[in-house]
């Protein structure tokens, strides 16, 4: 078989000579190739260079700002104007002064966004929990590094991390900062990249240090014992469920609920909210409460005020006399972000690649990184001490004959020969000879040399100790552990977010109380629903319908029940009987298509009352199919009002009824054949849009036209047995003329 020739991509020619810079031909490129070669590098650059934190807990923008402040001497020096700091940071961060200042604001003590702020601020830096309190311009505020930054930059000059060129190649900046504690777990961090995101909640510094120390000793330890749950700068209370925390700790994904803290001031009848979830802001909460109040869903509230200022958060809720504050707050927790969910997604950059990790995995990666960083720092100290010892050994050599050293220098004619002559005279190397030659004349005395050489023994002991530490990873981890213990002791930070058991949560029913009484539901052909009480039904002599409309479905129900309204588009609408007003005999009733917001071409095919959703529903279709479906398939835990694919759509629905027990059903065809069968022949299906079984065999243009009891069509139970089908499908039996007369009476 001949091979197909490979077709070359088509080329489009551009014949316009006035288009400058455009090639004469453009080669078509598949979109997948364009995405791979152009968009994917951009996407990864965004995720790696901007959006996600690395194992030190910082994004590049944080790192550039803090390192600039460190080089400006702001760790121990006085504060400087924020505008000056922002300007200096632009040497490393080219993204503009406003972006840099926003980064500084979030890291500042005044903003209260972090548990351990890295910037000590003076002036108005706004409040993280308030959308109304905005920060002042950078020319009005001042800042310096917080004391905790001593742990962020500890021994950074001892080569613990790699350095790289700045964007313009004029400076060097660290790739990571050598944090002595797992800042990645202490500082809350949120980032949105391309096709992925990161959302890391903060944990208490002391708890993290304690957990990390035990993790170093035993990687399988129970982390919950030392850091039971996240901690947030805005406080609040976590509704603690161990299974939720287990998932977050192991996988890095999951969510938990956090709610506000409040107190009741009985003398003023005020509920005072003083801590809110980290995920919301005061203006969002107040806007929601005001909206609910306007909708008359919170009649218990008289007034609400945002009294938050730079001194702290305060939402004051005035309540009406006789209102139970516990019940009201339970209601507000359910309907506003005074109680909210925090969704975790611990996406961290490790070796340049984003990884979603649990708390245990993050600690594992941090300890490995910190071991490497500590080893580099120890190697740096070892090299420095070894070099110093080497120089002192050279100085020790000339102590034996200082006069000889002076004579060698004095008798050397050329300067370039001084070092070689000292090397030869004392059997020392060039580095040692250079060190000796550089000693000032006034220091070439026995006292000076003896004082210097006294350090030799200490240096030798230090070098031996450093080499011993480097030879054992266990000893390196002990160094890390000791540093964690020092941080834990020096920076005592009480936990801000409390923990409450789900059993302590006050439950409240938001559904309005519905009066229970029996009603009769009537639905007309055109979809008008009447809800009639027994009193109205007894008193009514006739019921009003639109011209051309007529009764269609009728069944008994209760005001507390739900209804399932099936439509010609295979959808079902769930609605409560109580949502319809009681109908008077002279009223048309509720038009279901409008009340349930149906599509313009959608109409009602049937309505049933599922009661407790424990039984089955029987559907009969025009094409002879019959389906028995479990009503539990229509029960939903949420308040969804519309379910799609709720019924078989291959034929018109003729009849539906709730099956509380087995019963006989008779089907009549268009050519006057009848089949009578018991519903025990049908198996219950859990799929709501099942096509069921073929009950009536359809031939030619035969269709099912009527559904009911056999006695209604032929009169008498004895006659009905002649039409009984013992199995399905069945083609039924022809009806007699006398039966057909009864049938015509029913049809006519």
C-alpha cells in the first residue's frame, strides 16, 4: 500500500508592501503548539516568579522588599519614610511603587494581616479586616524591620542561601531567606496564578516551633498535639472538627469553619462583635446585615454601626427588647460571613515547581532545606576558621626568631622579594608570608605575636567541633532544633484564635414556622394551581377556570408538604405548598409557569406530592413505557428548586402517581385495547430519567391514551381479570362494544 505524502502546512502570502516589518509569508501554526511554546512559559513564569510562596514562606515581592530594608540598616536602625524604602526597593523590584507599598502595608504591624508582622510601622497602614479604613500614602508613613526579622536574616552573610543577579544585573539578591523557623506555616499567604492557586492559613509561631522540634525528633509524631489548628491575626473561633484538620494536615486541602467573637452588653442592649473571620471584612458583614434587614429577615435588629477605628475592630448591633442575643447571633452566623469557611490549598514552590502539600510534607521539605542551609553556613565558618588558623601558624613560626624576620625584610633589596624570602627563611607558604609581611612595624614584638597565637588552641577546638557537626546530619538537626528552641523562648506569641466544639454551636432554624392543615391541590390543563382548604371546598358550588381551561389533576396534601412539578422539558421544580396562598373558589389560582420561573416554551405535565420521599412514583408514557422510580432520587439536602434530567424524555408523560403500596393499573390504547397489570411486576429504579419498561406493546401508530383502573373502563372486577397481564410487555386484549361505549362516555 502506497504511503501518503506528508502534507506541508499551508502558507499565506501577504502582498501589501505598505505593511512595515511584516514578512512576505506567514506560516500557520497549530494552536496547541502556540500554547506550548508561548503561553506555557508565561504561565509558569507567573506562578513561579509572582504568585506562590517558596519554602521560606515568602513570595519574590516580599523577599525583595525585606532584603532592601535589611541592606538599608533598618533592622537595628531608626525608621525611615516608606517612600524612601519603596524607592530603594525598585532597584530589585521593577513592578512600580504602588505594588511595592501595598506589599509593605500587608507585612506591617499596623495592618494586622499577619500573626508575626515583618515591618514595624508608624502611621496609618489601614486595617486588614476593614475595607473602609484605607492606608495613608507612603510619604506620610514610616517603617523599619521588626525584631523577628533577625531570625529571617540570621547569618545571611555566611552563604546559607544562593544569591542571584537583580533584574538589571547591577545587584545581587537572595533566592531565599534563611529563616530559622518554618515561616511558610506561620505567615498566611494567598496567591492566584495561571490555572492554579495557593491559600495557606497561618499557624501560631510557638506551636509551629514546638511541632517542628518534635517532628525533627520523630517524623511520625502527632502534630495535632503541638499545633492543633490554624491561628489568625484577626482572632475569632474555629469550629474544631478533628477529621477536617486531619485532611488538611495530610493533604494540604480542605476547609474548616471560623466564626466571630462577640459579647452582649445588657445595659445598652448591644451585641458587640470584636473579632471576625480572617476571610471577611467589616463592611461586607454590615452590608449583608443591612440587606437582610431591608428584606425583613432580621426584625430583631434595631440598628447596626461600624465603630472600627485604628484602635481596633468593633461592630455594634442594637437589638430590640425581648430578643435573645444567643439565638440572634446563631441566626447571623448562618446568614452572614460572621461565620465563614476557610478553604485551604497549600500550594508551595519546591525547587522551582508548585506542589500541594500537607503540613507534615511541608515540615519535611523545610527541615531538608534548613539542613542544607545550615550545612552551608557551618562550612562557611569552618573555612574562615581554617584560614585564620593557617595564618596564625605562620605568625607562630616567626615567634621563634623575630630578629631573623626583621633581618630578612631589612636585607631584601626588592619589595617583590620580601614574601619569597620570608617563605624560604621560615618554611611557610605564600599566604602566611603575605600575612607576616603586612604586619605593622610596631606590632613586630613578642607580646603582640603571643597574644595572637593564643587563639590557635581555641580555633583548633572550634574546627574539630565544626567538622564533627558536618559529619553527622543528626548533629546538624540538633543545631536547627536549638535555634527553634531559642526562637520559641524569645518570641512568645499567645494564640489569638480560639477553638470551639461543634456541640457548643447554637443551632437555629431559619425556616419560618409553617402552620399545618389539610389542603386539596387542583391543577388545571393550562397549569393553574388551586390550593383549597376543606372549608372552601365544602362551601364552593363551582370553581372558576379560564375560558378553554378545565380540571386536570386533583389530590389531597398538607400545607407543610412539598410538591414536585414535572414539565415537558424533563425537569422537575420543587416547591413548598406553603409558598402558595390559599385559593378562594372565585380565583383562578397560581400560574405555575410564572411562579416557578419556567422557560417560555415550558409547560406543566404533572404534579405530585412526594410527602417524605420514602415511597416510589409511577410514570406512564404515551409510547407504552412505564417507569417506577424511587422518590428518594428527588430528595436534596440543599434548597435546590430545579432538577434537570428528572424524568424520561422519550415520550409524553400521561400519568403519574405515588405508590405507597402495590396496585393494579390499566392502560387503554388508541385502537381500544386494554392491558391490566399489577405494579409488583415493575422494579424500582434509582435513576430519575430511566425509560422504565415497555408495558404496552406498540404496533403501527398505536399509542396509550388513557390510564386508570380497569373497572373504570369495563365495569366489574370479574371482567378486569380477562385483561390481566402476568408479565410485561403485553399487547393487551380488544375491548367489547359495550366496554367501548363506557370508554366513549369517559372520553366524551
